[in-house]
C-alpha cells in the first residue's frame, strides 16, 4: 500500500453512537451511554484519554461555547458506554456532540465530526396531541378509519420529527409519502399497561407552504380477534390515533402539529382489517387521496 507524500494519516475518531445507535431521534435514557471507535494507520495504537463536549447547537459545538457538558481531558481508555453526566436533558431536544482522544504516543485526534441524538417525549405532559377516533361503529366489518390534517409551513425547515402511536395499527403519510418503513406499528404489548410509540425524521417529507398528513388505522391486536379462541375487543372497542409533529425552523423557532378535533375523518376502501382474518377491500369506496394538500 502506498502511503503518499503526506505520510501517515492522523489518529481519528469515528462511528459515534448514542445508546448504541447512530444519530437516534427518540432517546428516553436520562443519562445516555456514548461510544466511539478510533482508527490509526499504525499498529498498537491505544486510547489513553478522551474529551467529550455536548451542545444544543451545532454552531456552539464547533466554537466550544454554551456547552451542556464538557468533560475536559479524562485519562481513560474507555470508549464504550461512557455515561453522559452533563446538564439535565430536555424532552424532544436535539443534542450535538463530538469526541477528541489521545493515544499512547501522546498525539491527539482533533475533534471528531459531530454526531447527534434527540430526546424522546419523556413525560405524559410532553404529549400535546389528543387521542382522536371516529367512534365505534356497529358495522360488523368495522372499516378502517382515515384521518387527514392540512397545515401550512411558512419558513424553511431545519428538521422535523413525527411521534406516532395508536390503539390498533397505523400507517401514516405526509404529502403522499409513507412515514417510515415499519409494519404492524406500534406493535403488540399489554395495552392496558403500556403503549409504545415511534419517532420518525420527516424533514425531507415536508415543504414550505401547504402540507397534508394522512393516517389509516386497523384493528390490530387492540380490538382485533386475538388468541387461540379469537375474541374481539380484548383491550377496547374504539381504535384511535395519537400524532405529534414537532418542527424546528432554521431561524430557531419551532412549531407543532398535533392530532385534535380539527382533523377530518372518513372511511375508505378497507372495509375490514384483522390480524388473523386479513383485509376486505372495496376499491369503489376509495376516497380522494387524504394525504396530499389541495391547491
């Protein structure tokens, strides 16, 4: 291998992970564990010290100003699961962090490229959204409800995260594009004790001007036929949606779009949707797209 005239590359830090995840967007650990890897062109290079700094702003991080945590130089070879011990972390806040390390020859790596993590919604009070449901229907097929919400965004968006869960199963779209790639969300759990939610980076799905959100629900395990002797309505009769979109603009301001009484609801082609029994589709009842804005 030719090294080139510049000689050996420097010691570097890469693959920064928060809670073993790359740039996660819904961390609920109040003191998340941070990890990284070092690379060097030579053999027998070991970390002997590190320094971590964390900020709520990428610009402040680069300048080393207004940090929420700065470890200073710590003499340690630990590079896995270093526990955050800075200022208290806030719900839905995005944090930027980077690492510098020193090796056993006394050289340092310089600051790594920044990584990020974003906190989840840490308390029930952080949910501004309301549960919305079209109400239980006596229709034996129990068609899947459709929900729609239009909103306008007048500023340039820096990033946006959608937090979604449901009684039953959900699929959601923004401007005609599916949110996420998972199926059977939010998953099966003991709904009378806990309910999981998902967080999605939807920055690239939004645009300046008019936007539209669409969501479809299915019975799932919540009110579907479940068990060896399938019984419906194990956890409840009504399926419902909880949706919260948090937008951060490039000027630092924020906005929120939540499920509430202003959302529109209807039914469509899915006349029945069950885990064990499949779906019944009547394409004649398919409405106009609920997930695209009208102009």
